[in-house]
C-alpha cells in the first residue's frame, strides 16, 4: 500500500514531461498489477492447502504456466501484427546472437528448483521461508554488481531494513530453530538466493538490452526456454507419476486458477523488469507478502502477531526511505 | 557500538574548529559513559535476581541514590570553589525564579513510579518492558513540541525504526500477549511514556536554560528535590517495612553496587542533557540494551534469538540514518 502511495506521486520520481509521465504511469500500473497478483497467489496457495493436500505434479503445473504465458505472448503479438504490421522490433524471428542469452534465466531457475529438494534435508519449511529473505540482499548486491546501477546510501539502508522487516513479520515461536541450521544449509540457502537474484538481474538485462524490441517477442523466447527446462524437470522428478496417472492428474478448479494466476504474475514480472527494475520487483513482492497476511485475517481468520506489526512498520519505513533516497540522489 | 563509531567521527558532525572539537569530545565521552553505565546497570539487575530475590525497600534505595548524587555534586562544587573561587555561575544560592522549575522532573518521575504499581493490574512484567518502548516515541514528539528542536524526515524515520527495532530485539514467545492489553493498560502505558518523556525534556530545558551555570549546582538542586520526593515515596509505599525492619534492611554488596551505579548513571544523564540532548540519551540507552544482551551471553550463558539479531540490525541502521540525517539537514 505504502509502496503504491509513494510511487503514485509523479513529482517524487519525475521531472514532469509528458513522456516521463506516461512512463511513470506504465511503471505504476505494472507494479500495482504485480503486487495484487502476488498477494492473490499466496491466498490461492493457502486456500488450496485448506481444501486438502494437492495431488497434482508441481512440475506439470509449472510447464502449463510457461505454456500459457507463451500462448498469451503469441496472442498479443498476433494483435500487434494485425494492427501495426510486422516490423524489425516486433518480428518473432531472431538471431543466434539475440536468442543465446534467453535460456540462462530459465536454466538458473531450474537449478534453483532442483536444489530446493535438497535443502529440506537441513532446514524445515518455515525455516526455508525465513532464509528466502536472503533473496532481497542478493538481488540488491547483484543489481549493483552486474547491472552497475547505483543505489544511494539511504536506499541501501532501506534495502537492509526491507530484509530485516520481512523476516521480522514472518517470525513465529519456532523461528529460532533457523539459527541451528547447519553450515551446509546456510551455504545452500545463500547459493539459492544468489541463483534467484542472478536470474532476476539477468532477465532485467535481457529485457532492457534492446529497449525498442517488443516485450511480447522477448517474453515468447523467454517462455519457450521456460517450457523446455520445465519439460526436463518433469522427466527428472515426476516421470513415473505422469506416466502412470496422466499429465493432468489431480488438477482441480483451484489448480487451474493458480496456473492462470502464476502465468499472469509471470508476465507482470517481465513487464516490471522491462519498464521498472529488480528493486521495484523486490519491494512489490515484499509489500504483497504483508498484504496477503492482512487479507488472510479477513478471509481465513488469521491472527496478526506483534512481530508482524513491527516488521510491517520497518517495511513501511523502508519503502518511504527508498523513495526519499531517490529524490536526494 | 555503532552509535559510538558514528559519533567518534568528528567530520560527520562538526565543521572542525577547536571549540567545536572540544564540545564534540565532551559529548562523546558523556554518551559513552551513559551507555556503559546503563548496560552495567542491567547486568547488575540480572546478577542480583540470580543471587536471590532482593529484600530491601526499593524506595529507600532510590532515596540513597538521590542522596549520593547530591553528595557527589557538592564534593565536585567544593573542589571548583577551592580552584576558581565562588562566581555568579557556580554559587549554590539561587533565586526563587531559578529554582522553581527544579521540582518538576522529580515530581513527574514520582507520579510515574506510583502509576507503575497500578499498570501491573493490566499488563504483566515482560509486557510492560515492551510497552516501555513507547518512551522512545513520546520523547521524540515532546522534544519536537516542547523544545521546538527539529528532526529531519530521515531522523524521524530513524526514530520510528529505533522504537520498532528495540521492541523486536525484546520479542519472545509470550510477547503477543501484549496485544491483548485492555484499553486501560494502553492508556496508562501512554500516560507513563508521556510523563517519562516530559520529565526528560523538562530536565534538558532546565539544564540548557542557562548554559554558563555550573552543572553541579543545577544537579544539586535537581537532586535535592529528588531526595524530597523519594522521601515522600518511602512514607507512601514502605513506611511499615522501614519502621519495623530499619532503613537499610536487606542491603547487600550488590545493592550497594546498584546504588553507586544508579547514582553515576544519573549524573551521566544530567551531563547528556546539558552537553547533548534527549535524542542522544534515547539512542545511548537503546544501544546499551543491546550491549547488555550480548554481554549476558558471555556472563550468564543467555541465548540470543533471531528476533534479537533482526532488532539489532534495525537499531544499527537507525543509528546510521540518524547520523546521515543530521549531515543533510
């Protein structure tokens, strides 16, 4: 909420020319979309868990998400071609030089998802949720190193606060167990955070390398490789289940809604990468995490803890400082 | 630690003239003294609790603290008179106009200490520790309103973080109970925070009203009224115990050390009020709280929680932002 309030103030970020204003408008809309889609995603997950354990293969669902995103990109392209004709920037055909970098994010995510199965030997699921906040720091560091974009000292302070605030908001009576994580668990968590941060930063680099290139073409190639790598994951992890019970075994209405939601938020992430950046993405998903908790109070009768209030306060101050830091740069 | 590192950098706060440098040096020393005395105070309290329940009357100990501070101020004055002679600024005699404001802080503390007995009907002791962090906010607000001193927007953000960070560092598995505090409990906690903040801000106003006035004279008058009000507290709360068992019943070596420590840190607070301000005092005592926990790990084998690490991180960022905020004003 705070994030949106801040970024909805055009004077805070822009000089005021009409081109800047339309850019700012687009940035705000994609950020808002990502925040809403991410929170509804978590709510769907809670809902599906309440409806009973889900019996479908997660890898097939991931494959369907990539396929749907690919189809949506093609549909959008078809409309554009009909309206504007095929141009250098919106044609689907590509050069090896352009396409060679597209498999990298999908590959990094595949490695990360495979590692995820092994980290649970060292950390339990709630502990892993807490360690995932290391993503915030790794994204900031890689954003600085790889994209060579600078954050002001206040924005760095805000980023550390974002990580501390999100973790605080998730604290519960068992959280201290995470401190007993063995060294292997810490190393894996850090490697996974780096892989995830690297994939995000790499996607941004790809999307921004050629700003005039139509985003739907870029998405198409990104998601094609997503489909390929997820097909590999099906073979590695769920071959037996798919062969015996069928590809769509255990799919329900909630599963379908979750796939739809993941596809839309995937596209929103791409748009945030093209029109905003990884930092906006991290803030957006962090605020979504807090929104989810508040909505869950009404939907599922969850109780908010004192730690949640304190963490939310720290995250809100972080969002405020991030916008202040930008102003003064 | 962070606080000291920051304030030990003279370039961060001052232009560099030799008068400024000696002021800065004095400010650093009194801040360091307050931080160390406050942490050792808490460590003495933990030690005395471990040594068994203390059987002495708290009001008589408070009276002894005021008496000792008064005696130390007189001793310091005696030295100054011998060295410099009696001047307008260091003579003990005073005007009604000057002395009339001195009873106010002592009176406010008396009311606050009496209220403390009633708040436990609504909040338990660990809950009260958490609610005491409201002092941070009330001090900042009253500092702004009464002393009309401005904090930059970054410094306000830092102050909110200080409160959230200190509370986070103190979280334990029972902390959520504080959310069930009835309205009366909240009102009393807020009133007590305001009384304590008001007493602090009023003390600063008194100490700074006449900068050339010798601090030992100001302390003498402050502590004289402290003695009077604590004598009243003895009569109200512990008359029977003192009448039956004697004034010094239950005093031990630890009790004596605690009285000595309280007296010295009381004088350090006065010095911080005269040479620095309430904001420095709040930061100093907050950092002392964190230091105490770390020292307790070594002394008493305490375990630090994840919440403590997160809270300490937020407090450290807060100290950093406070110093950055000053620079940019």
